[in-house]
C-alpha cells in the first residue's frame, strides 16, 4: 500500500491521482488509434474525452459522497467533498457521468454517437485497470477475509484503515478482469456488425464481471447491503438491462461509414 507515490518538495503526489491520470492518458491514446480505423478524427476523440473526464469525476464523486455521507462526510468540513485524492470515487457514478457528458457533447456537435461510443468502449475498460491499481495502492475497495495464498494485508498506519488481516485483493481481481475485457472488446471492435455493439457489449460484460468481484468485497457495512446485494451489484442490474436493450435496438441499424473531422 502506497497512498503517496512520491513528493515534489513538500507536495505529496498521491498514487490514486497518478493512476487516474494514466487511465485517461492511455484511454485517449488507444481510443485515438482505434478511431483511425473507422475514419474518425483524433481531434474529435480528444475533445469528447475532455467532456468525459469532467463527467467521470463529477459523477463518481457525487455518488460516493451521497452513498457514504453518514460514514465519512457528516460533521466534516465541506472541503472533504472535493478531496478525491483520498480515493472516494464510485465507478458506476463515473460511468453514468461520463456517458451523460459524452452524449450531450456528441449530440451538440451532431457527431455519430454510437460509432464514437464503440471507439471509446475498450479504452474505458483499460482505464479501469489503472483505476483499480490506484485503489489497491490507496487501500480502498478492499476484500473480505481470505486464507488463499494470494491474500494481502494492509499496514496499520494508514488513513483509510483497511484490515491488517489477510483479505481478497479485490482491486487486483477487478483490474485483471478489466484487462481481459479490454482485449476482448478490442478484438470484437474489428469484427463488429453494427454501431453501438461494442459499447453495449461493454455494459453487459462489465455488469457480470463487477458483480462477480463484488462477491469478495469486504469494505461495505451492513447498511450498504440491500436484498443481500452490494450497491454495485444493484446498479449492475439496470446496466445489464441497458446493454441488452441497446444491443437489440441498435442491431437493427446498418453500419454507416462516416469520416468525422475536427469540429472545433
């Protein structure tokens, strides 16, 4: 566990922030390379990525603050709401925020929404790999007690107080599954049959992989479980339904070859 990666003078550089930055850098890079295959300008991908970044952070932080208000924020200075370097981001909140921001921007620019969504979908999975490594270094999103040889223990002198007894490395589970999902979606992208297929496949696959990893999570209190499910497992249900609905509806539309230039 290394919540602070290094110092620049007296300024601490947090691991979670570095991993988040790398997620966007590699996500943008791979999406730009993929865009060239379907004649979409790299500038368009860069522009929408800026909107997606803002939507991701706002959505992820908002859902985290609402979910853990009583546990972490009630009675604390309001500035704590903005302290994202502590690792307080909820992935599904970020996905919803990013999707909303992307839709608004692409509709505004009258760009092909689902074609660009397919370009970016594999990179979303790749970004999650870095994000989960950041969680591991930060000590958040940890697992429940585990006696397996690969179990991990966190040090006692840390601000988030994860357990010091062996637990499932759920962050690493999620990172590895997302890495596999990235390669699968990148492979499927070259064989897609309709616009929106890759984004729909991402929603469907991630709903399953995330629900699987959640089974090993140990950082939720009883108050966060509903019907025996974690918050992420509950949200995975509408995400799965949305992915299936998109796959069915969009499969009836033909693939349109369009060259998208920079729109400023």
